């Protein structure tokens, strides 16, 4: 996913939580309301930085199963919410030292729950929009994209990208992921991919002769673009691509992937 899309989503998150916080403050005491209060601005900026990191991690793990997404979201959301709540408490205590830490604990607990809710809701919306391809400007109601070049030769794919149909030579494809009734084609250039209305199984058959192999039930990889095989923190095997993308290797495809990597002329052994 393009970095600018992640930044745009983070900016929208900041505006939303900052606006909600300002509205709550105004409703509580309109006469003492200060739109750009330091504690509100600082906590919103810090919280948004954590959120951008979270959705960046989700974008890199696009082909991970829902359980892995949930585990990542819950762990990072809890850590981020605790960090923001602690920072907000420290700012409030600095502004009003007489209040004391013990008296601030109930408010800190409320901030923890509020920010946890912000993060969980934001990540849920991000994943929902991503799966529906609204972030990619994809219109499902349009006509299906022709996958093969108009001359009938399977040397290129025509993909949807930002409401355009763009030709991508097959030799530029780095990896492919399944997205419901569509596939998303990725190139080494983060802005160079796009989507096609096609099943991953059909794409695997079409691209098999180009050195693009199935590594997971929801992913294909170009063999020559794999720069490393590594383990995730949970022990799952992954391929690291030239672009830096980490693609999971499914159990049913592990032996085939290892055999293909050993057959490469640039891999020892």
C-alpha cells in the first residue's frame, strides 16, 4: 500500500480524535474552552503516531489471516493506549502538580479505555476499507478489467489503479495477493501495482511460466525477487521480497518453496 495512503488515513484519524476531544471539552465547559490546549494537541499527535505505525504494520502483513491481524491490533493498541494515557497524565500533572498522582489514576484509566477504543475502531475501519478497495479507488460496479494484453499474449496484465487501467509487464510483477473476488498485483515500485477481477488460482496458472509461484493460499511470489527466507516472531516462515514486503509461506507450500529456492542458480547448495 502506498505510504501516502497510510499518512492520509493517519491524518484523518488525527482530525477525528482531536475534533471529538475538543467537542467533549466544549460541551463540558464552553466558557473555559481552548481549542488548541497543549495536553489535547500533544496526546492527539502522539496517539496518531502510534496509529500510523499500527496501520503500517497491517499493510505489510496484508496476506496474514484474520487471527494474526487481531493479535497484532490488540497488542499494539494496548501498548499505544497505555503510552498515550501515561503521557496525558504526565502533562496534566505538570499543569496541575497539586492534583497528585493518586487522584489522577481514575482519569488515566478513562483515557486508557478511550484511546483503546479509538485504536480498535480505527484499525477496524482501515481493514474494512482496505478489503473493499475504497482506499485504492476501486469501483466494483465497473466492468471487469481485462487481464491479458489485447493481442492475447500473456506478457502483461491490465490492472485498475486510481481509476485507470494500466498495463504491467509480467516481468515487473513481484508478488500477488488475493483480495476477495480480486487479486492485487505488486511491483517493486510501491505505486506500481493494481487490482484485477480474477481468482488467485487462475492467476497462478497464468503466471506459472514466468517464475511466479504460490507460497500461500492467498499469495504468489516471483522466485527471482525473493531475497531472503526468514521466520517471524511467532516462528512462521516468510519470504522477504526486493521491495521489503514480507510474504507468509503456508504449510502446504513450504517444501515446494524451499525446493524452488534451492534450484535457483544464485543460491548456494
